[in-house]
C-alpha cells in the first residue's frame, strides 16, 4: 500500500513539475511496485517449477558445454556456439558487471546472494524459452530463420497484442540498455581510467559498432565467437587476482553478503526484537535488486536470448535450448566474482561511486594491470552487448513490420546514433583528446545513468510478463519435449564421445605398433651394418 501511495505522489510531482528527477522518481516507484514481491515470487516460482519438472536440468551443464562446440547438421543462420556467443555477449556487459554494481549499490551486499539464487533457477527458464522459440521458429522468404516470444505469442497462442507488446519492449530495451547505456559505460570507464574525452570514445564505439551491425547476423555471430572468450578470460584473470590479494577478507565478505541477504540495508545493524515483518520488509530492496539484475544478467525470463537461439544451425530444439542455458552459468559465475570484488573494496556505501566507477575503484587495488585490464574488459563486454542487442532490435522491428526489412537500415542508423549519444550523456563538449578529473563520480552526474537503469527496468516489464505467461502456457510441451529428447541427446553425445575415444585409442595403438615395427627394423639394419663391418675386419 505504501508503494502505491508513493507512486501516486511521484506521479503528482511529475505532472506538476516535469523534470529528469521527477520522471526518474515516477519510473522508480512504478518499478518498485511491479518488481516488488509479486513479480519476485512469480519469477522464482517459475524457475523452481521448471527446475523440478525438468528434473534439475542444471545437471546437464557440462554436457551442454560440449554440445555448444559440436558440428551442426541442420538448417539455420549461425552455429550453436555462434548463437551462444551472441547471448553471452549481449548479457555480460549489462548484467554481469554494471548490473551487479548497481544491485549492490541499491540493495546492499545481500542482493548478490539473491542474484545467484535467482540465476540458478533461471537456468531452467532460459532452457524453456529457447526451446519453445526454436521449436516454433519461422523461415522467411529469404531463407533466414527467426523466432522468439513475439512469434510464439502471436502464431501459436494467438495473442498478437502480447507479441506486439513484447516486440515494442525489445525495441525500447535495445535503444536504452542495449545501446546508450553500454556506450555510457565504455565512455565512463575510459574517462575514469585514462581521462579519455567521452566524445572521442563515443565516436569510436559508434563507428566500430556500425561496422559489425551493418554486416547482419552472421558478422555479429562471427565477431562474438572470438571476442567473448577473450573478454571472459581477461576479466576472470583480474577478478581472481583481486580476490587472491584480499584472500584473508573473503570469509568476512561472504558473511556480509549472507547477512545482507536476510537483513537488508534497513536492518543491517540486526537489533534484537525486530519483528519478522520488519525483517521481511528490510529484505525486499536486496531481493528486488538481486532478482531484477539476475534477469538482466542472464536474460532468463526476458525472452530476448531466444531470438538468437531461433537462428542457430543445430539438430533439435532440445539441443539448442540446453546449449543456450549454459550462458546463465557463465553470466552468474562472472556476477559472483564481480560482486565479491565489489564487497571486498567496500566502496558500495559511497553514493558518489556508481556503475562502472564502482568497478574501477575496486580493481585499482591491483597495481599496474588492474585498471587497464578492467577498462579493456568492460569495453569489450559492452561492445558485444551493443552488437548483440543490435540484432535483437532488428528482429523485433522485423516482426512489427511483418517480415519486411524496409525499416532495418533506418533502425540501424538510429541505433548507432543512440550509441554515440549514450556515450556523451552528462558531459560537456571539448575538442581535447584527454580531459581532467571525471565529473561522473559525482552523484548529480550519475543521475543520467540511474535514469537509464530505471527506464531499462520499465521496458523489462513489457518483455517479461508476456514471456513468462507464454512459458506457463507451454509448460506441458516443454516437459514432453524434454523428456523425449534430452536424455537421448545427452546419451547420443556420450556415445559419440565414447566412439571418438575408442577411435583415438585405436589410432594410438596403431601408431604404437608402427613405431615398434620401425624401431625393430632400425635395430635390424643396425645389426646388419655391424655384421658387415665385422666381416670386413
């Protein structure tokens, strides 16, 4: 009830005095209402439901990783690994670094705990939505395969207005989190690390993004395939170094996370006699921040990743779905490392340090290599997110235009413009290549970033609600298809691996025999040569 009253007050203030601050307050209160306990319960329930019904499908993570690099033998636009790389690239920049920092800043360290819990169950949701998208994908006249929530909402469930709502939400998401917010993070990181003028950084990012996005889905997948492993390896390296440097403080950091998960910011002191209701109310900010960022970090429930899955060249819907779900594992793993690093640094309590700046202040503790690797990783993370969401934006627009590509090129231009604009938000124009101390570390300048995050969560609502309703409608199809195909798929993969192992052993035995025979012949030749020498003597 208090949230509804606060939303009414925020809306009244907005209509009385429209401004960036009042708009942010109104969106923030609406998000708090929608993404409060009901939505949190709904997402966790759906994740737990599919986890149980699919018999803890998370146990197939390692076989799925192997399947992601298997050769494809079906029709589609890109390989399974290419599709997976697009998914990981599109989520890691937004969710696994920036999303974690904002979650910890807004919900306290406990948000990290709920982010990991939600991510575990989101594996099953991600599997389900990608399986349905691939199963009901559509082939366009030009031979391209497309799919996603907007297609199965409209074509299978016959709720076109929900499909349109999802597609519009995807467009808005692409024009905020997928473009402007990522460019803002890149410019912020480069300015914070090297005092590079954001105008130049934004221009560079826009140009490189244009080169990739204008090449279509195949070029997007190709770039993601080699960028994602590089960025992941470097970032994990520096994160592990930071953690090892503070190894003695890890138990205290983990204790802070667990304590924050069940007490929250409001009850961090843990006074005796606090009622159960008060404790639950204090937990809400952390749970809300953690679960909402888990949706962004994994795209599970959001439905956007299923668009990449539908374009994959693979054997079956089950195979593509289980491969796609592994992106949740990688995203949550990176989230966990990022969160621990942020908690170890302790700057999350400083209101003047936010988003990428929060990461930068934490990684500065590693001399010489901390800032360079973080900046490079964040730039690559955000860049792959930009090109991934460029693809999602095109697919949603293509659906709204009923398969026509007439607006694709104009939308690409608009997308690139928003990338540039996002990079220069909150800065003043200057022709200098390098500028002075970053003003983005002030709370006032950070309002632009907070505003974009509030808008992102608003658009998430337009995508998540239709998608999770559709998944509930398809729950029997998902279970039936999984029960029929998954065990056989994993079993077949195991048989293929055993057969390959047997062939390798056979080749090894053959090589050993050939080597032994060659050695015997060489020994025989040596002996004959020795006899000839002896006779001559």
